[in-house]
């Protein structure tokens, strides 16, 4: 087709702009035709005269994208098998177990090789006390009995330690003491070594002294809210001592022994003189040698305590579980006499004291049982004139001597004593075991206890002639009857109800003036406790 014809075909376009566009397109087509003719080779047949396709109208439609080609298949070649290599680890360690958490209801933190094991602990005991009696009793109250933070642990499986402080401890009384306490809020703080496991251990620091079964039972797991009159008021009122102790027991718990050397001046005291005290405790479980059985843990044992006093404080005041003081050894002011002018005087421990204890502990099949403990005690005393700085001048001599005992029976109406663990006065430290989940158990324990405290403070003839007027001199005889109900939800939570009836025998001419002065011989205490022991 000629250019003139093509131009004529487009002569009817309505606008100059369209004409210009068409002219440019024709020029490009002409240039292309000339180029094609120039490239044609001789002998080639001329192209046929084909009418051009009509030019489509302008549109905004976009042509669809071509389909995405299917990806090529990928062949995965598994890596070569790896032969596991055994890595030695500490005994009992499982490398796949967590390094921190709660295992069998105990919090722990450990290193992967178990060389370092830490067990955060604590206890909170919130008590409520109500009193009934005609004597001048403490006020009904809600109180924080104990609020402690504790950390125990092991290093290398051989060295162990305990660090503990109590935030509920009050400021101690210094009345009659020749020295002030050294560490106000420390409780069980010690380090030790156990190279032969539990068979032979040594520890040094401050902890529950090895005298009587109940004194070596943690307050987390008492049968009652507090220790008995026999142990707490009469046997070893200071509870904790500072010193060193060898102790141990075998895996089957056939026997236990302990022997230690202590300052002898009570909790949180440095030694106030150059003398130390010896203490020891041991027991044997005869039926345990016949293998497991309902009588396996029945044990009989004893304790002793002997120490010399040269520069010591007064005997501890004696009180009931609810803290009603019935025998007070605080210094007092005498009336002026021809022999002694008006002055502060008091009784203090002096020379060698000796105490002995017997224990029979008979848990049966973990469900019920009985227990008996008795303490015999002799404490020489001096009657001192006490200066403002605590120094004393001997005026005479006296002696505290007596016995105290209790009998107890209990039954687990729900669960058994394995919920709370140690019932033999071992106070074992926890160790990390294979990680396990133990659901909390419920326990309901019902227990009763009868106590008899019978003691006497006597002055020698020369001291009696001074008429010092000490109201603790004479006989003190107390009977106590107690009922306890403990509900446990695992070993970590406890709700307790206690009823205590104390009877102070006032008959007899030789009864101590402090006991005679009571308005009534009867005193009732009702107490509740909610406690958490971590």
C-alpha cells in the first residue's frame, strides 16, 4: 500500500494531534520497511502485500502476568548420624533437668554439675492469743511470732552452711546480764563439713543445742505451737548455743549421736568468761535392725549438759506457752537491813551446772504414737549485789534444782507424719534430688500432752540470814494440760489450734512467793497460728 493511500485513509481523523501522531507512526513504519528492504538478500521473494491490522483503541487494562513457573524439587539429604559421647557428671545430676525451680515442694538453685546447691527458705508464723484467768495476764493479741529469711546449701557435696535472720525478734532485755547480746537477730547461722555423708558431720556456729529431742526439732514442725514447759522453760530456755558439734546418723537410721563444745551463755552471746559447756545427745532405734516395719522409728535416748559458770547472767525467766511469766529472776531492789543497805540484788548462775534428759519416742506406722521426755537439772547460783554496769559482788549462795517431764500422744486422722518429715530431732539439711513433682498432701494431726514441772530455789543458811527477800526462792510446781489440732497442706502450710490449761500449785509453806502472789492457780490460753514454712 502506498503512502498516499494510507494518508488518505486517515484523512478523516478529527484532530491535528491525531494527525501528528499518525504521521509519526507512518514515518516509523516507512523507516522499518526501508530497513527490511536493505537487509533482504538477492533471490528472496518479496513480502506479500498484507493490510495492516487496525490500531486498537487506547485502554488502561494490564495484560495478565505469565504464570509463575513451579519451583524445582529440593532433595533434603539427612546429616550423618552423630555418636553420643558420655560426659561424666556429679552423682545424682541430670543435665536435662532445670537449674532452678521447685522440686518435691522445695525451692532450689544449682550449678549444672551440682557442685553448688542453694535452697532459699523462710518461715512466717502469725499467732493469735486469748487468755482467761484472774491473774494479770498479757493482753489478747495478734502477733508475729517468727518472720525469718534463710538460705542453706552445699558446696561440692561436702561443705554446707546456713544463714538466717529473724525480723520478728524484739530487743532483748539486758536486766541482770553482765554483758549485752552480740548478734541481735541471728538464728541458725553455721558452716560445716560432711566428708562421710550423714555418718559423720561437723558444724560450727549458732544452732539448736543438742539437748533433748524437742530442742533439736525445728519450730516449723512442733506438735504444738511452742516447745513444752519441760524443754522451753526448764530444760534449755536459751534454745540455741554457739559452738562446734560432731554429729551423725546412718542411712537406715539405726542410731544418732552428737557431741559439742559451746559458749554456754545462750543465743547471740559471745562467751562471757573463759569457760565452755559440753553437750551431747544420742538415741538408738532397736526395732530398725529388724528391717522396715511399724516400729522402725521407735527410739530411746538421752542427753547431758555440763558447764562451769564464773561470770554469767541470771537463770532465764520461766513462762507458759502464751508468754505468761510465772517465775522471774530479774534483779530487784531490797529493803534496807542492818546487814545489807538498799540495793539491787539478784541471783546469777555460778560454778558448775549439770543437766540430764531422757527421751522415749515411739511413732507407730507413721499414723500414731507416744513420746516421753524428762529433765533433771542442778544450777548453783550466787546472790549478787549488781552495779549499774552489770558487775556483781557476791553476797551469798543459792541453788536451783528440780525435774520436769511430759507425756504426749498423737494420731493422724488424715495423712501421716511423712508429710512433715523429720520426727527424730535430726534437723537434716536438704539436698538436691532428681527433679520431681509431688502433689500437695492434706494432713490432720490431733495431739494431747500432760506436763509436770517441780523445782526449788534454796538459799544456804548464811544467805537466808541476810533476808534479801528474793521472791523466786522456794518451790514452784506447775501442771500443764494441752490439746493441739494441726492441719497441714503439704509441709509448707500449717493451721494450728491450741488449748492450754496451766495450774500453779500454791499450797505449802515452802511455795515461792511469786507463785503464792498469783490471784488464781488456774490460767487458760487459747491460741491459733497460721504459718508458712518454705
